[in-house]
C-alpha cells in the first residue's frame, strides 16, 4: 500500500510550488492527493470543500503550504478552505509538514514589530492579517507545529526530501519488540520498589538521597522509550548508572561532560551522514557512527530531530534535540531541590 499525501494550499498562486511538492511525492512512490489533479473523491454526495475535509483526514501525511494569498473562504466565515483542512487534519493525520513562503515570514515579523502603525501595507498579500494569524495558530499548536521556510521550488523539494528521509529512517529504527519493552518496564519497577523499601534508622540525609533517586528513577520508568532515557542509555548503558550524574550536575552539558563525553550541536544532514566532522580537539576529525547509537525522533513540535553517540566519546545532536534534552534534564534534576516528607 502507498502512503497518501494530501497537499493543501491556495491553488492559483502556488501552482508551481504544488507541482514541485507533487514531484517529490511521486518520485518517492507515494500517492499525492490534490484537488487540482482530480484526486479528491467528489462522488460521495458532499460539497467540494467537504470532500477535501473528508479526504485529508484519511491520508497519512499532509503537506501544508502557506503563501502570500490566504485563499478562498470556507463555509465558516473568516476562515479559508486551507486553514479548515489543517484544522481537520491536526488530530487525524499522523504527519504534517508545513512550508511557509519566506517573504511572508519576513512580512509577519515586520507587522509584529510595528502593530501600532496602521499604515503598514503588504500589497502582494490578499489578507495578511488572516495569514499571519493562521501561521501563529500552526506554531502555537501543541504538536505538529514545525515551520519550514521556502523561497523557491528547489527549497521545497530539498526540504521535503530531508523530511521524508527522516520519517523513513525513524520508521526503520522504531522496531524494538514490545516484549523487550515490557521486560524493561518490569526491571524498572523492581528497582523502584527496592528504592522504596524502608530501611530502619535511616538518617534524614540518606533518606532524602533515597527519595531523590526513587523519584528520578520513577520519572524515567514512566517513559522507558523517551528520547532522554535513550540518551542516558547511550551514554551509560543503563539509567541506573546515569542517575548519579543527573543528580550531581547542574545542567545538561555538565552531566554529559561528567560522563566523559563532549556535546556538539550539528545540523540534521551531518548527523545522518556516514560520518561527521567534529572539533579538532577530539581524537578523530571524523567519527564513525554505529547504527545502534544513532537516534532519530520527533520533538513535541512535530519536527524531526536526532542525536548520535560516537566512538571518540563525543555526542552530536540537533539544536532542537539539545533544547528538548535540556528541558527534560531540568524536570528530573528538579527533584534534587524538593524536600520530600515520609518518602512522598
């Protein structure tokens, strides 16, 4: 079966962009769904726009393209058909890629810096305020809210190729048997129970250390396949070994250094390549990437991120991965600053 990819945008002004996106989809062997190519089913008795809303929810991927034209109005006053398609897709389509005209993003920035000046006009846009509000709605969504700027058909095709490659790699590497996950959960549960077992005449300081360890272990146990847990395993082979570093360090970088590694922020294409150029102060200028130490994932904003652990004791990660891991470190490290009473 072929994955279905719904391409959503205003049509007249973005036909060349839509065709560029379509070419990538077809070249990959996927099935594009585009109203201007007659690929939306209109025989079900619904109106044309309702047929689009129905079909987008049945697709596995949506490519949303926002240009300088907001587009035709939907059945709901003040909302375009494109925006309504996105609203229908956000909770039903597993993967959404949003491409935004780079000039529109610049106009939006100018507008937001000068909101009090009513004289600002964007002559190339039919409804700039509605378009800016739509972009804000996408960006403020809890998930699938990544924005990729473009200025040409080449930008669109290159961005889509990278995103589809990341999606495919993620699908290939997400193959851990469920039974292995269940066993890991049981082991974590046993460790947590052992940490909770009351020890007689335990001093207050020792009791607090036990409580901190127990709460951090519980936090990691509740999400055994979370990317931060995988990072700790990649560095220390087991979360048990990583917890003392997580407790003693004051930030993510310090924790990684205490584990004997150096961390570098790298773009996605370098992390996915056969090798990666690292700083000259490491043992090798190009480090080999073991397959079982390369970790792709999707962050809470719906963007594809990755990190890799190398044989020369370096860690490379995308900027988004670094920001996500920093937040997760701060959450778990926060247990060291909380006073627990009676182990609760």
